């Protein structure tokens, strides 16, 4: 029973984590020489109290709550943008902007990530608040 309580408590603390992590890409890259990436978390009721970890190349760089988005820049090249259970590999070009949406799905993890076109990405940015 104590072990179950400890596991449950640890899971709850992880789920409540919020904000950027030490692995968040620093602004050392000039924006003109980089690809700009937005990761947006939909504002759905399911999972509202849980944060979802955002991964860049398999390192967790931030935790988003429902209705938040984060912006970062990366060097051009192949990168994997994802969450714990899935990700999208994309060749990111210098000077371009990319959008990814985390939303609820019916998988055991409860969330999925997908790449959006620029119009839908800009629309989602107006519906969410930026994580600073």
C-alpha cells in the first residue's frame, strides 16, 4: 500500500510539472539563421489539470497545460518534436515557422501531436496563451 501511494504521488507530481526545463533550447541561435517552432496544447476539458511534456529530439524541454503554447528556435535540419508517447520528425528549414498541436485522442496515453499548416497554426496561437 505504501509503495502504491508513493508511485501515485510521484505520478501526480510529474503530471503537475509546468514550465520550461533546463533542456529548453537557449536563444544562442540568431532567429534569422534558425527555424522557429511553436508547440500548442489544445484547450480541451479532458486532461485539463495535467501538464504534457514537450520533447525536442527526445529531451523534455517544457511542460504545457491546456490552452498554452511555447515558441523556440532550432538550427535547420531534421528534428523530432513530440510528447512522451509519440512525435513528428520534420526537416526544418532556416527562416521558416512550424506549428505542432498537442490534442486529446483515444490512445492509452490520451494525447497525440500533429504538424499544422501555417494558417491553422496562427489560428491556434490566438486561442492559447504563451508559456513564458
